[in-house]
C-alpha cells in the first residue's frame, strides 16, 4: 500500500523577535512554547494576508547571496565587495529546491520561492505541490500555495490561501491542504480544504476545523487530519480525526489524545501518530502511538518518547521517528531520530544520532532522508539535510548542504524536494568577506577569508580596502579586527593597527587619515577609547584622541568636521548624547550639539544636512542642520530602529527594522525625499532587517537579514533599481570594458541539467538569446523580443526543440542592437 503522509510543520523553530544590543547589532530573543518550539510573540500576524510585492523597482536576481548577514557593501567599478557574517555564497534559489537523489546537486530551474516552504507533495507526474508562507514563486505572485510541473516550471495553479499552509497530501485528482488559513481556492475554508489538482478551485469538501491543521495523511476513502483543533468535520475531535473523503464529515474514529498531534503516517490498518500527548483515550502513550484504523484505539505498540515526536515515516516493518527526543525512544537512548520495529515498538540498532531537532523524514529505497535543525548526523557534519543508509544509519556521501533549516521533504523518482527556511543549497565557500562581479553577480576569485569573526565595516581608498570587525586573521595574515586589503590580490598589506579590547564597527577615510570607531581600548599602538585617527601609511594612531565614553557606531567626514554617532554620553571632552561633531585637528567636540535622545547608529551627509538614525528616538531618524545643529522640519516617524542611511541626489534611503515610516507602510527599507521626508512609491518590501545601504549609479545595494525583497527570494544581499524598472539595471552601471565583455555569462559549465544565463542589454531594441549546436543550427530560443537597457537572466532546463540535448559542444548566442556575443558550453552525458 502506498503511504502518503505529510508531517506537522506548525511546531518548528521560528526566528525570534529581534532586539538590538548596545552595539546596534541584531540579537535574538524569544519564549519557548509548550510544544518546545520558539514562536513569534505576535504569531497571529503571521496568519494574516501577506504584504503585497513591491511594484516600482526591479531586483537583480543574478546577484549571488550568502548564508549569513551582510553588514557592509562597497562597489568599485565592476566589482561589489561585501562583508558580514557568512560562510558560503550561492545563486539565489529560494526556500524550495529539487535535489538530484544521486549527486545532491540542485536541479534547475530553481523555483525561487519568496518565503518559507513547510509542506511538499509530489503530483504523481514528476512535479510538486508546495505550501508554506510565501508571496511569490519565480517572480509570480503566489499566496502560500504553488505547483511546479515536471520541468520545474511554475504552473497556473494558484489557490491563493490567505494564511500559512502546514500540510499537503495528494489523493487522486485532489490536493488536500491544512494550515492556518480561512480562505483558499476562492472559497471560505477554515484551516482545511480540498483543492482541484488541475484548477486550484476549492471543492465542496469542507470539514471546517476550529484551529490549525498541521498534519494530513490519505488512505483510501479516508483523510486523516491532526493539529491543534478541538472540532472538525462537524464533530468534537481533539487533535486528530478521520474525515470522509467524499463528504468531509468526521467518522466515528476518535482516538481522543490529551495533547496535540503533530505528525501522521499510515501503513495498512495502522495509523501512526506523534506529538505532545501523554495519553490516547484511557491508554498512556508518551508522544508516539499506533492507532487501529478501524476502531481508533491505541494498539499495544508503545515506544514511549522522552520528548516531542514531530516527524514519522514508514517503510516495510520499520517506523522512522524524528523530533526533540534525546533521552529515549523505543527503550533506547536516541538523539532526535530513531528506527522502531513496527511489531514490537523497540528501537532497532539504527542510530544516526542527530545533534539537533529532526523536523522531516522521507524514505526512498534503501535511503532515509532527514531534514531539520541539525548540523551533524549519521557520524558526519551535515547542514540541515542528509541521506542516511537505511541499514547502517551512516550518512551517505549525498550532501546538499542547505544554508538554513529544512522543514519538509518528499522523494519521487530520482528527485528529493526539500523545503524550509533556507536560501540556497550548496554554494562556494567564503569566510565573511567576498567580491562579486557586478554584471554576472558571481563571486570573483578574490578571497581574503576573514577568520575568527565577521566583517562589520569597509571603506575604499584607491586600490586599498580598509576593513573592520571581529576577525583575528584576514588576507592570509594575523590582523586583529582591522586591516587593509589589496583590491587586486585580496592580500593584507603591512598596515596593522591592531584593535584590542573590542571590535571595529565603523570606518571613514579622509586624505591620509583613517578614522575608526568601535568598542576598542587600544589601537594603532596607543590607548584610544572607541574612536581613533590612524595614519593611512603606517597604521599608527595620531595624537587625535576624542576619548568616547561608549561605543562609536558611525563615523562620517565632511564640512571640515568628523561626525561620530554611537552609544556614548561624552566625547571630545564634552557631554554629548550619542552624536557629536569633532574638530579634525584637535579631537575636541565643537559647540554643535543636536542633543540626540538616544544612540545614533547611522550617519549620512548631504550638503548642509546631516541625517542621523538609531533605535531610541521617537521617530528613529532625523535631519539636522550642519550649522546650527537644530533638527529640521524633516520628519519621517519610523516605528522601529533605522540602522542604515544613504543619500543619492534628492533621495534618502533608509534601512532597518521598521514596518511604517513617513506615515506609509514600508517593510525595513524605504526611499524618502531629502527635502520633505515624504515617502514615494518606491517599495522594496524586505522581509527582515536591512543593516546596510549603498547607492551606486542607479542601483541601491542592500544588505542585512532579509530572505526576500521586492517579491524575490534574494536573501541577505540585493541590488535594486533606484527608479521605476526598465530592465535589470541601468546601462550606466556598465562602467568599463571588462563589464561589457562579461555582458553574457552562463553556468554551470559544463552542465548536465541546464544552466542560468545572464546577459546585459546596452540599448533598447530587439534581443535574441539562442542555443546553437556546432553546425550553427538553433536548438532552442530563450528570448526573442524587444528589451530595454538593463540586465536580464534566463533559466534553461537542458532541453532543446527536440528534447534533451545530446552530449557535446554547444554555443549561447546573444544578439542585441549593438553586438553579437557568443559563449561556448559543454553538455555532459
């Protein structure tokens, strides 16, 4: 009998509500629920309709992303330098990826889900149904539900659920969905629905659950549902129910557990349940049980788990369980994952011993696929996803290496589909600092590798990139929290001020002086409290010594002054609350005193105005007259911390952790009128905090903790058009011959399963993008239309006009109004 099961995803670990430490760095805080998972303090907000995708800007989807936070961005000609806390870079894939079951390599085209995927179900024809908390797939609006066909392309199936999807199961021509929604498929449906697999319309089936449905399983004419509900199918049913697949009414089957059920699996005449419960009816059953499919009574099978069971899968005579348990299950100590004998309930010798929670399980042949929060399983380091030998429990060589948590797994044919909160699978190693080609978005060979901590700040001067942060080695040399890197080689120069006592958080360069701010006590060979001026040649601290009483988070030079912002109460020999102007010769605080009401975390100068922002002031951002130090009438009233500022022309770009600014709804990033403070139509809509903003030409570069921006799954790093879109980016961004030469790139090369092709158009006109064989015949056309100046990308799945291309040599040909560009690639067997 085929077993269809989807595991409960409601009780996973959520990112916690953010707060900010005294150095302005984002930290974590949260409370632990009864289910043992961290939950958002305002969970109800997650269940509302998701925010609309921004409409007035374009994101460069070719730019590679990182697996950690971006704190600093610098652009120099054709290269984008990034610093932060990350270990890998990859093309943006989004939170759902099909993975080759043999190689572990992600399959193209990437679905690029903008949001989180918590449920996956195969469609039976090589495609996949996805559910979760997302707003778009492959750039097209999708409300928490989507369908990909066997080629990986997004179909028109669009039920548009108004709340999170927790579970999916496919039976016949129907897709059953459970979650936290109240409307789906064009009809009101409370938390459970049946959707037509072809049209996406809700059928008449309507069990109407009174709380979240987090797990579903199908068996013949019965749909099993589990979750937090107390009523479903027109009957009182505590946490688990059997529903008639025709009418949607609850059958007489009623196990009646005392606490929620989080996972289900069906095998023959047995329904396996895992969760938080301690009793099934009158029978003691610790968090895992086998239920008779006819009567609903607990059978004698009784493994007894020491903590929550949130994932189940059945294969032959074995029941695989995953969850929070570490002390015991099936009478044996097992770390988060176990194999249980389906007859006795005893744990077998199979023991992968995961070091953290296992959230999802899928079995295919002799392999058990596991997803979750672990970083070690089966005796090997594995980030959040692994394949385990069903006989030995050892991790196989299959290692997709996800960048974040995996909450859903499904296997079909030679493909495993993973969903979660990750941003990519695989990628290239880079430690906290990297350089990206500004045209292709791909990392260059430049690799200084910051070790021991992240990079917080960067400043460019000529051919030298000054960096500060938490590291103790960079560019191949020991360098304590501050260094100068050669732009060509990435090697650390001899410049070595060594910051002792704390990190370097801000840098500014003026002439032959490098100003450094942070939380250090000694730098450049001298005692200096949190701020110093360093000789750009020798690295020695000059006599300039403002002596701040607390951390200096931002330094800016202009109008003959050095401006400092931070957590200090005195600086330059004067009481100053978080913001001061310092004499560049003496280091003394000038009479300029805006009397900031709290710490200042970001500064930007434009003309006669200093823009300052932070986390404490009532409006979190202000414009201050550089002469009088009085705040201007410019007021934007942000409802959360503003962590980043950049000025370009008549626009001030602000980033942070806010949802409203200037009286308008703007999530974490906004464009404000430099004179009026008014919020325009530009709406990039970042899903989480934006910690750094840099503007170059017509492009706004943003870095931070977001996982999607402007409706695209562009995590941590994004290049956004500053004006209404006319392409991927303005042609003015193509600044040198190297960038023009790289106007057509493709990869991976060689390839077996397709590739991503990126190209630039310099002048509006007709564009053709074609694949040719060695005889010059066109085997596939990927673009044939008029296009505006900008940068574009195309996904190719490995097929031509007559099916999959045979192994051999091929060419990509780009024809634009200005030139014809050809690149060669190899197709492998």
